[in-house]
C-alpha cells in the first residue's frame, strides 16, 4: 500500500519536520476509501506545507488551525491554491492529533452557574424524560437563549422570572420563526418551566404562561404519491451503479416500512436479523426500539447493497457515503436529498419533496385498502392516536358518506 501512495521522489530527511507522518497519513486516507489519484494530488500540498514549516522554524508540536491558516494565506500559495486544500490540511491536522504528534487544544470547561444548570437540565431531559439527543440539544439551546436574554451577563436567580417575561420572549422570536420552529420553541419553554418547578427553583409552575402557537396540523390533506408514482420513483434508480443500488434500498425502506429519514440513518448492521426476517427500527423519539417483519423486496435490496456495494468500514451503520471518507450519513438531510434526486429522475413534482412524502404515501395507501387507524398507527410507530388522525381526510369516499347537507333556513340554502 505504501509503495502505491508515496511520492516517487521523496525529499531527504533534512527539512522534513513531519518525518514519516506524511507517508503514514497517505496510508490512512487510502484506508478511508480515497482514490490513489486523489491521494497523489494531496501529497504535494502536504510536502509544501512541511517545507514551509521548516523554513519558518515552526515546531510540529504546536501546529494548529492558526498555523494552517497562515500557510494558506501565503501570497504565492493563494495564486496556486486548489479547491480542497483547506480540507486536506484539516484532515491531516486531525490525523496528527490522533497520533499524539500535535498538542490537542485544551478545552476550557464552563463552570458558571448557568452552564452547570444547563448540564443538569440536559441530563434530566436525556436520562429521565428519555428524549432523543437532537431534541434535547434543541431544548437546551432554547433554554440558553431565553436565560441569556433574561439575565444578560449577570447570574441572577431564575426565581425572578414572570409570565410577562415569557410572553415578551415568545412574541419577539415567534414572528421571525417558521410555524414549526415556533411550536418547538414554546414546547421547549414549557419543558423548561416544568423542570424549574419540579426542582424547586421556581415556586410557581409557569409552563401554563407560555403562549400557544396556532396548530394548523389538521388544516391540510397530507401530501402523498399515488401507488403507481411510488413504483415509478423506485424504478428511477439506476441498479447498474453502486449509488443507485444503495438509494434503491433506502427508498424501499421509506416506501414499504414508512421509516423516517433519521431512522434510516440510525439503522445498524446488527438491527437486521436475516434468519427470522426481522428489522429493528430505532425510534426517532426517545430510546424506543421496534421489531418489524422485513418485506422480501426490501431485504433483497439491502442484501444486494451490503454484498456488492457497501465499502469496508469499522462504522456499524448500514448506509455509508459512497465517496471518501467512508462514513455514515451526517444526518436525515442526506436521505431527504436522495428522495429529491429520485423525484427529479422520475419526473415527479409533488408540492412536498422530503423523505416524509413516502411515509404519508404508505399510510394513505393502507387506509384506501381498508386498514384501520390503529393498524396505520402501529406501522408508523405513532405514540399517540392523534398523530394518525391527519389521515382521516385522505379517504374522500368515506368522507362523502358521512358529510351532512348544508342547513336550509327559510327555504334558502
């Protein structure tokens, strides 16, 4: 491997403050899945960086982002700078820190009363409420914003908070936020004030003082694709390519099992039990895990991807990026992007183009084939029956059967 990725003409040991780290780094990025041509294009930059360090007498141990920025800002280098230079050196610096060749930056712990309170609140939401990590982080962020605005730099007691403070904060921020974010904000604030009351830091439960954001969740019919359009979407994947086969498996999980984008991202190799034909779905909310039968076409697509296309990786997530570095998806947005690209390939243009579109489509088709709301809620893993109520409006035939005539008054409609 080293012979493949080393430069054909290595400089002498003089002027090489990085020693063999450059060559070992080449092996490291090759193991991450980078192509040999890409590695060969990156090594000259690192060799130039090494020469710059020697010329400026910069010790390797003190390398950090500021040193890298100084190097990249060199006038001569700026003229020849290629795309990806910054990311290449950032990856190299991360590697050096992992090897202990560079001093890692010391994190200064924030031990202020507010920081300690936020850590306690985080632990409460995660351990006692069982909320998902992303939800907890969102709640704590709103908590930090609220307390910062109320208390400023002073660490005054939360016991001085009033309903007027809460209303003013919500009015100030709800105007600029989307309806979804505004609803999340007031939900987070209610959780905060219940926690403060529960711990005795507030003598009155102010959660009832948080204004309500109008909920138009039931005002529209859920957007969905007709069954033929779902099949057309699935057929638009190019099964002759590795990316196409991976995307086909992901779309089948969304369309046949109604998975959320985050649940696809969280799927791990140990979650698929091939002998019994089951799949474990790690719920988006909380620590809930559900077992479901694995449909034959979904299992076949996932197995094909795992056998033929999934690159070797210590990562246990099922779906990985096809480009180096080989890693799991950064978040649900990657799955949404796959759905949008598939819709464009299939020449489908629904008003909503996220991963949830296929979840809504599955529920709609189940309802039209006679499934009950309880059955739909079980498949979609809804905690509350109210979450399934939005599909009551998609069965127009049943709605026509129960519609009441417009009342007549004095013979006039």
